[in-house]
C-alpha cells in the first residue's frame, strides 16, 4: 500500500477512535453532529485564515498572520471577505484561538459553551444580507452546545467540548498553504460512512456509499469532459453530487451543483459537505423542502447530469392533490405514482428536468421494474417514448439500512437506438466488513458494458423495444439476462457404478474384519 494510503487509513482509524472515545454515553448517531460540526468549524477557520494570509503575503507582508491580529484590525476586511468566502470570523473566534484560550484560561473554559454558541451565531450572522445568507444560515443548528446529552452539568459539558476541540485540533488534516485541504473532505466522508454504517435504517436516508456514487457520476458523463450543471432532487448529505468534483474536477461543473433535501438536519450536512470539499458558496445551490410537491429549482432546469438515490417506496401526496396530475413533470404519463410508492414520481420529475443532451442515473427499489397498476403505465410511457437507456441490477446489501438488491435506471432523451440495455451486476461485489462493496474492478466492468452497449453472455443484453412491449413492459433484468448455469453435470450411470464398487469393497472389508476377529477369538 502506498505511503499516502497508509497515512489515510491510519487517519481514518484515529478519527473513528476519537469519535467513539469522546462520545461516552452519548448515542453515536446523536454525537455525529458534534464531531462533524467541530470538524467543520476548524475547516472554515483555517480556510478563512489561509485566504486572508495569502492575500497579505502576496502584497509583501510575509510575516502576516490573521490569527494573531486584533479583532478591530480584522473588521476592516469583513465586507470583502464575506463577498469572497461567504462568511467572516474574527481572529479571536477562530478555532485555533478558542481552543488555546480554553486550554490556558480556566474562566474561559468555564464559559466555553456560551463562547462557542456566540461564535457560531456570529459566523452565521456575518452572512446576513449577503448573497451567501441562505448558504450559511442554520449550519450550526444541530450543534447544541448546551444539550444535556453532553453532560448533566455545564462543567461536564465544557469538559466534553474542550476534549472535542483538542481531539479535532490534533488531527493531521493538511496545510492550506500547500493546498492539501482534501483531507478535510475525505475525513468528513469517512465519518459519514461510518455513522451511516452504524446507524441502521436512518443512516441510509442521508448517505449513498461512495463507490455507488462514483459509478453513477461516471455513467452520466461518459464522453464528456465538462457539464453545465449537476442535480440531485433528493441529495441527502451531498455525496452523490460531490462525486462530479472527483470525476470531472469541480471547475468542469461550469454552473454549479444543485440539489434539494427534505430533511433539515441532512440538508445542513449537505451544505457543510460542500464547504469541506472547497466548493465556494457561489457554486452550490442547495434547497430545503419536498422536491415532489415544492421543487425549488424551476428556474435552473434543465440539467445535463442528474444522479439520485431517492427514498424507497416513500409516501407522497399523489392523487390526493388534484393539482399534481396537471403538473408538467407528471402529466405526460397520464397517471401519478401511487401515494404509497413515490419512486416513479421522482423518476418523472428527473426526466422532466433532464436536458436533451443529458443523462440521469437513478437508484431505484426493484419493485418499480415489474409492479402493475399506475407504475406499469409510467413504465410504458418511459419505454414507448424511448427514454430508458439502461437498467442495471446491483448486488444485494450495498446500501446502509437495507439489504435488498437495488437497481439503477439510466434515462436519456436523445438515444441512438430504440433498445434498452440490461446489465446483471448482481455478482459484481466483494464482502467488506458487514456490507458488500463495489470494487474498482466491479465498477469498471459495469461501466465498460454500459459504454459498449453490446450483448455479453450472462451479463448484458440489448433488448429491442418490441420485446419489451411483448413482455408487458416488465423491466426486470432477470427477464432478459439469463443466469449462468453453474450446476455440475452428474453422470448417473458412472455414479451408480462407483456406489456399487464402494458397497462391494465395504463387504470385502467386513468379511476380512470378521475373519480377523474370529482368529483372535480362537487364539483366546
């Protein structure tokens, strides 16, 4: 293993050990907001300091250190800093100074909870009235420094908060001056993976495994080196969107990252995740709310690349809201997804907002491929209009909170043929810990088949429209890709002959044993 990978693995172990050691009796899922929040506080403090220091050093003051100057001097840069970074932090309220003061001043430590509450309030307040206000507002809402979860007394809570500041402060997460900030984003992703893994069903609601996220992003940008903008209508903590920054480079997502999330806590995590991956506030556009009934990006669509892992079989308004059947997103199918199963409502929303030259990759509950009623009518609409490009059967037990084998539906509005590619990737995994994972080799095989768009025995099959219609618009991969027969052929004649020889030999041995016993008894 390369030195960098060894260091990364050790950092991951350290972070998770710290997270578990510090939480004490606090539930790990509840404590995640404190670990992730303090990590974010350190990041924006160092990010801001580095930004200001670089400007002063470039101007010729090589000894300048923002963390060491008086607050009143720093105030002179507030307006410009908020315009560029989206927020402002006084030197005295930087992570490094708050930590140092809490360790050296007993009175400061005794009021650490109040100090941190004021710091977080001031950071959010610095953006009020600025373009970044909506991106900064509420980022620290889930970091309640006065919660009894941290301890029964103020003193105990402050002990826990100081220990957390010290533990996060001691982590070797790189040097902004040498552009090694990826460690913060990596640490955040790792922590979210671990929290999702240990959280059961609730973990799956906010985080898509990184290897699945990467596969979806790669499929939507095949043949492209840049896209106009990317979108996820159920963005969770933003992990799917951020894979475009890795696959293409953030500078090649020209107009930014767009998403919407219904859960407020998860929405906050997504915004924090953007900052920690060094996506400037001016380049991400995340909204809070219900995408199906109150979409927030009407003025931003269409999108050239869309990825999503929406909640499986969740309830929605459906036909109880008479307005929805006339909604331009859902009306073309002539029917709404069932109220108890919103899966294909998300699919229709995504299709509506997909650019003519775009690609969408959606993780779906497998039932959408074969269930009848309204869902069959929606499938028929999608197939008849040639919008379904590929259907991929994924392995079981990839996702947090469920062991089911999900599938991926890939949508396009400008296909070169009127066939659908079916890929059976149900065996493309390795077991890692308590979950299955897609390795780089697994992802490559799936992506290669997706690009080649050719038949491959027991793995991929290109099925013409007529066959889909003849099969009553059933889109289950198993209906089109034949499983390899791995059963062993047995020659029953030869097997019976072997059994006869074994029986005969057994009889010979018994007679020999009887003779030996008789001889011994005779001697006796």
